[in-house]
C-alpha cells in the first residue's frame, strides 16, 4: 500500500515542478517552425506564468493516480515474482527478468489511467477544442509508450542500484540523481513514441500511429521537443524521487514495516 501512496505523491510533485517545460515540449511536438524561445515568449505574452501551467489541472488530478498505479503495480508485481518465480533465470543478457516484467506491469498500470488525462492535458496546452467522444484518442499509443517507458526506467534504476552509482553522496542527492538520470535515459529510449502519442492526441495528424510515426520520421521530427522534455524530466523526476522515498520510508515506519 505504501508504494501506491508514495507513487501518488510522486505524481503530484512531477506536475507541480515540471508542467511549464512540459507545455513547451508539447507545443514544439505539435507545431513546426517554432523554437523553445519563441514558444516561451508567446506563452508568457498570452498568459504570463500561468500559461505555462496549461493542462496542469487534469494532469494534477490524474498524475497522482497514474503514478500511484505505476509504482503500486511495479512493486507488487516485483514482490510476487521474486517470491514465486524460481523458474526464471537470475539474469538474461545482464537484465533481471523480474525487473523487466514488473516494469512493463507498472507501465501498463499507468497507461490504464493516464490516457484520458493526457489527452485533456495536450488539448489544453495547445488550445484546441475537443469533444467527450475524443478523450480516448491516442490511448493505445499512450499504453504502449508507458509500458516501454516504465520498463526502461525500472531497468535503468536496477542498473543504478547494482553499480552503486550514488553511494558516496547524501540520500537526498542520491535519490534526485537516480530519479533524474534514470528517467532521462528512459525517455531517450522511447522518445519517438511520445512524439507520435502527442501528435495523435492533438487532433492535427490523424489516428493512424504508423502513418504518424512515418511522417514524423520523414520530416525529421522524431526527437522534436527533446531538450525541454529532458530538462523537465530530470528536474521533475529527480525531485519526485526524493519525495517518493521520504513518503515511502515514513509510511513504512508508521506501519512497522522497516
């Protein structure tokens, strides 16, 4: 249970810290001939600082739920596999199969919740009208993206722990670096899927994911919005990992599970 609650705290922190850069990233992914500077300037001119938080309300509501599902599914699946799956090999090509399977489980759990909230966030960020019948557009792509995104994140976190990459720094800094670095590596792994997902949910590029990916590849847009996206990811996920570990540790102490 503590992983679900800590995941909810992770999600809320991610939105509060990272929404401004996420808005810039989304606009870049859906509009050509724009730069980070031009998008930021137009946002500020049209609505000041609050314009950077467009779409923040649906994501703040859904973000806590989806991260709760993400970490809850992951931790519970991992615990179940490690207690019952003696037939699985310890390592496959350097990867822990328990972590890989649990990572996909966490991503699917997140995807089950995130689709509609992500759709509303995108439409608010780019200021495009929508109908209730549209809210599931791009949900399938969102599910696939999340499955590979969180599986990658879990794998990189496992490598981080195995190689003890932050053992000589304080716990807070270690959590920040782990969350930020592993999240950025995961986003780099699946970024083209995020571009396709955003473009499908924008309503400007059609609903055929293969065509959207193909068109983006031919136009050289597969990594559009990468710089603000990774900057947001590092700061937001680093901060959120610190909050996650604090909340999870305190809950375990309260419930006598330390």
